[in-house]
C-alpha cells in the first residue's frame, strides 16, 4: 500500500514538473545586458517560493532564459510560470510574445552542460539558412549562490546528422524533450552567479 501511494505521489510530482515547464508565458528581451542586471530575478524567485508556492509538492519555482542564434540574428527570451506574469508584464525592455521560439518540423540535437562554459562557439560549423542553436538556462533561487541552474544547448537543421554536427557537445536523446518542456534536472544542476549568466548569454 505504501509503495502504491509512493508511486502515485511520484507520478503526480512528475506530471506537475512537466506541466510547470509547459505552462509558461514568454517575453522577448530587448536588452539582455540591462535586463539581467536590473530584473531582480533572484529576489522575485525567493518571494514567489515564500508567498504561496508549495515547494514540497511542486519543487522550487524557476524561470527560463533563452538565447536563440541563427543566420537571421540573435534573440533573447524569458519564460516564467503564467501565474508569475504579473512580476514582469510592466517591466521596461520586455514584451510578451507568442512568437514560436524554436522552428518546428526540424531535426534536433541537444545536451546538458554540467559546468559553466568559458566560451560557446555558435558558428563552428557555419550555420546554413534554416539552421540554428539555442542556449537555455533554467534558473531557480538558491540560499548559497544567486541561482541553481540547468544549462542546455539545442541545435536544429534539416537532417539529424547536420543538427548533431552543429552541436559541439555529445548529444543526449532525452535532452531534446527536457529542453522543449523546460524540465529541471537536479542531477545536472550547477551554481551560477549574475556575472556568469551575463558571460554565457552575452558572449
């Protein structure tokens, strides 16, 4: 009986984890340098978990920062749980968007980073039209450092082989699903500071 209850509880948490990543609102960031400096992300995350968030049942709240790189240019996005939109809807330099951040009907390759990279080369090999790469950092409040984070890379192209070639890391099949559904993986979490976030997103 205890085992059955534990399985049901674990499944409930897994389902909630999935839905939390999917049910997010997206904002286009016009000035990522200024936003990361002034958005008070750590303060807001800490406030949310103290307000009404059930951390035992749902896990700690987190946001997603994305950098999208393609031959057409670079775009930055912030995704937050829909019930947290109020903290950002009037922020200068942010605009809510329904923009499809990652193109559909492509071949994808992805990997998780277990460290903070000193440099990310988005142009080796040189991307063709309709190809691209995305850096994603899921960030949540931490008592010891400003944030705990999952950092993932995703690439896309018109063939699996080409997508894997653009990705400069060893691909992991489950990482594609985790990227799209913003699943926070505790096994791959890393401590990250505001400066490190800026360094990896603005390089």
